[in-house]
């Protein structure tokens, strides 16, 4: 039980630190986070709606490691093994499967029209 509380507390702390960091560094850049995930090495993957990208940071959040440009608005992120699964949505929803280290698209779903919710 203590492990779960530590993990949750660490995740909240890292999230707050990253938000502060982005606001300080990118004061003029659009900033709309859509998801945050950690990989097995503890690296922080942070999707942004405004820049249509995935930003990767070191486990302590102090160093920006790389960016992955998507070209579409990311809406969700899942990391499993050596792949990351990213959902995007403009006028059509898509699922992109990217290499975790390279950030290159390995597979992309066909476009799926999502009906409006009324």
C-alpha cells in the first residue's frame, strides 16, 4: 500500500514540476497538455495540444531529451514495451504506433469519423 502512495505522490510532484517548467521556458508557446506517462526507465512523456507534439524529459524532469512532432493534435498516450500508442484527432480520429526511442511512426490506423455527441 505504501508503494502505491509513493508512486502516486511522485507522479503528482513530477506533473507539477513539469507544468511550472513549461510555463517558465515556453512563456510564449501554446501550452495545452493532453497526457503524461512514464516509461520503464522513468522518462516523462508529455503530449501537448498546442504544439502537436510529444516532449520527452529525463526522470527528474530537469533535462529535455527529445521532441516528436505529430502534425495532428494528440489526445491520448500509452506506452508499452518499446512502442508508444498515440491517439490524435483533427476532424478524423487516428491511432499512431511509434517506436519509443526513435519516435518514428511504425503503423497508423485508417481515419475514423467520430460522430458528434449531442
